């Protein structure tokens, strides 16, 4: 490669001045190295009162974070600017965004965002324990504006800060299920996609931050007005060829065969079970589920043996029904050949519905122990849950 593959010196000097000037927020560069996505980012942090620069490097699925002094940070920036080949660099400062895309031929394409609104508060001081925000791993400004999370100047709307944090948390929850190497294609089904915040965010994240070549996402929702709005958002982002939507019930939708990932986020009551049943029957490799309201077992619980006393108290009965519903779901997935884990999604202070079920195919379906545990749980509480259709269909 020749010198035309490097950034023009005037542009490099502008980046240096803005990174080490007032109002610097974040610098991110993404490229592909040895067939794997490689991303490095810099941002200011304060650790024990000392101003440092935090460098985060992600090489494929591997991640490394270091806090640098100013001399080390300046050296690191020079290494970033010296990179060659096709790559993208995104600089965020109070003066506005700077986005540089270097083509395969070494041509830098530069675009600039407007400055932050006058009087806008500076970004909060970070520290070395701040959670990573996947939406900062790529130029998410167009996505956030289309979704209504960000204003025209790119700042996150105060009323949408919670949604911004939630989408970041969901992307973090998805990551452990993703393959380490970029697959040739990856298909996702989002059941009960609603306003398509995660539907669109995941496609953009996998494509732009991970560098995956072919990511297809199908959003399913029974509300045709919501689906029409989601289609308009996909068109506004220019991804209507990669993101599609169906107005249908989950069980009646036209599902792709063996999707790589199925998501069900806050689908009410047995709609969550419909999503899990459809995912298993379609041969899904991975499942991510955030259950919402769970009413099915609340009035159906009749057994309990020595624990029947719990059922006399409404609030205890309700909480027990919630826990049992998700226990049955995880166990039914295990019967069907999935390694399932139930974990906390966000802190209980953020929402009472804070459990997440993450499952990956990898067990032999119909294991006798898993089936016996499921049936013993049903007999103990005197119930036959909706999710049991999976066990009846797939267990021996």
C-alpha cells in the first residue's frame, strides 16, 4: 500500500487537536484484521481523581481495556491514525461529530455533524467501571435519530435516556450468544418486535460494529400499524432489504428455517410461550427471551404439598407463579435440547420484570432426567403449563 492509504495530514492533525482538546467524548476506529473485526476506541476517564484516557480494544470476541497516561494515549492515537486499508473512524466531541470512511482504494470520505447545542452539559466523567455501551461501537447517530432516541443534533433526548440504556443492555445480553468468528450469514427473528428498537439496533450493530457481511432480521408483531411504522424506519435507514416485518400472530407467521437467533422481548403472558415454541419448532440455534407479565399459572396452582401456605397470600402467590412460569420455560427448553440459563437482566430498581432466559442448542433432546424433572414439577404444583406443548411434542 502507498501513502494514499493514510489519512491526509491536515485531517490527522484536526483529529489530534480534537482528541486532546476540550469537549472530547469518544474516538472509535473499526476495521477487519486477519478476517476478524477489530475495533479500538479512546475516551476520557477519571480514576481516583486522575484524568486518563481509556483505550478499549476488541479483536473478534476478545476484549482488552487499559487506562493510559497522556503520553501513552498520544502514542496510541498515532497508532490508530497510522492504520491502513478499509476502515471507519468516528470522533465525537462537543464541537460535533467527525466520521471518516476509508474505501478499499484508500480514499477518505469525510462527513461532519453539527456542534452540540449551546449550553449543553458536558458528558459525565467516566471511570474504569463504567459499563460498555455497544451503541458507541459504531456511528449509531442515524439509527438513534430514526428511532427518536436522539435529537437532530445527535444528543440523547432526556425522555429517551432509559430506552437508550435498555437497548445497550439488550445488545450486551445478546453478545454471549454470538459466534466468535463472523458467519457468512446470520438470521434473526424478533417476536413481538413492537417499535423495533432492538430489531434495527441489532442489525446495525452486527453489520457496522461487528463487520458481519450478511445479517437478516425479521420482526413479527400482530399490530399492523406498528409494523407499518417499523417498515418506514427501516426504509429511512436504508436497510429495508436486510430488515423485514410481518403483521401476524407469532405462531402464524412465515418463519425462516433454522434461524440463528430468536428474540422475544416482553411478549405478554403466553405470547412468550408461543415465541419459544415457534423458535424450537423452527430449529433455532439460539434464543433470548425477556418474559413480561405471567398470568397463566396464577389461578391454576393447586398443589404445593407443605408449601400450600404460600398460595393463601395474593402477593406471594403472584410472585411464585412468575418464578414457576419461567422455571417451566427453562426446563422445557432443556428437554428440547437447549442449554438454558435464567439470569438478572437489569437491576430490580429499574423494573420488576428483570429476568432473562438465554438458551443455546447443544444437548440431546428428550433427556430422561430433564423430562422427569419437568413432570415432577407439574405434579407437585398440580398444573399443566402452556409451554408443556413443547415437552409433549418433543419428549419420548
